[in-house]
């Protein structure tokens, strides 16, 4: 997503990814007399080699090695944006929820689960949040890999949920009766200034984005000014983070327009 505008602006990029023909590498040739590094973006060896060849190191997905990024920055190998601390926060959805709540950003209600939770732990969470609820992995949870909608506390359903989510740390979210899923892209600079694009509507199938409508379609009672309110909320959330970057903020639009 960053390589195409960089190509139009003539900004030289080196792209770390495993494989010589990955999507980003197809979009932008490497600088003269250099080649895009080939390796996993979780590898300390490859991250350090990339940092040594770059002025600024950034990421397009948060599932990277934040500890190595912090070390690279501390050692002065290159500038890292956004802050490794921000990346580490975004990697853990439960910590991310706590951070947003503590900064006055509305979220769905959420509760943590103990390590290796038992059925009794899930029942206890269901008593607090009600049913249905969403059991979620705290880490590596995207495109449906970390979500399981729990509709009852039936023994077999809880077992299926825990087996699907595996041995990752878990938390639970109360069910949000949304009418639309909304997303806003927010740009933050190193000085903490934020700017946003207009909100869009995202349509998911099996937890994977299929269609994006721009601009956001929202009309009816309580829906006036939804675009502006979504942008303001997204900007407020990103303003609480550290470092420069382009952030996608996803939200639920509720029936009352909140």
C-alpha cells in the first residue's frame, strides 16, 4: 500500500519480505545497484541488514519483531516509525483495548481470560458480558484467524472455540449490534499532528474484507454527521500513540448513530 505512492513520488524503498515476487516488490523496483532483501520480516538478521541500508524503517503490518525494532532504534542503526512501543501495543488487541479505554476512546466491553482457560473461565466471562460474545486471540488475530463467535456456553461449543483459537492468550468482547463496519485512515507525523481521510464502509465475509464503499453510506435517524464523527474519533485514537505512520482505525456503527 505504501509502495505505489512512493513510486509516484520517486521515493526509493527497500522491501523486506520472503520471496522475490511478493506484491510490494512487484510495485516498485529497488534503488540502483541494490536489491530488495529476501527474508521474513520477523528475522533479526534480516531486519538489522535492512536497517543498516535505510534511513527510516517502517512497517505495513504489525506482525513484526518489535523487540528487534526497538534494539535497532536504541543502537542508532536507523530511525523507526512508528515507535516500536506503538507497534508492540497494536500487536496485542487486549492491551490495545485497555489503552484506548484509558484514553477515553469508546470500545466494546471486554474482559481478559487466564492462560489456558477452562470452560468455567469462559462461563464466567459470559456471565459478565452476556451472550452472544466474541472470543478473541490477543495476538496474530486478523482475517478471521483469531475470532470465534460464542452463542452459548454449551460444552461442545466452548471446546470448539478454544481448539480453534489454539494456545494464544485470549480475551473476550461483548457483542456489538452494529449496522455497518466503518474504517478511517489516519496519518500521524512525528510531532503528533493527525489528519484523516473520509470514512468508508467495509463489507466482510468470513471475517475477510470483500468490498469497500467510499464514501461511507449512512442515512436515517441519528446518522447525521457520521463521517465527521468517525474521523474525529479515529484522529483522537491515533493521537494517543507515538511515532509517525498511516493507521487504519476500524469501528462499529451502532443503530443509534454512535
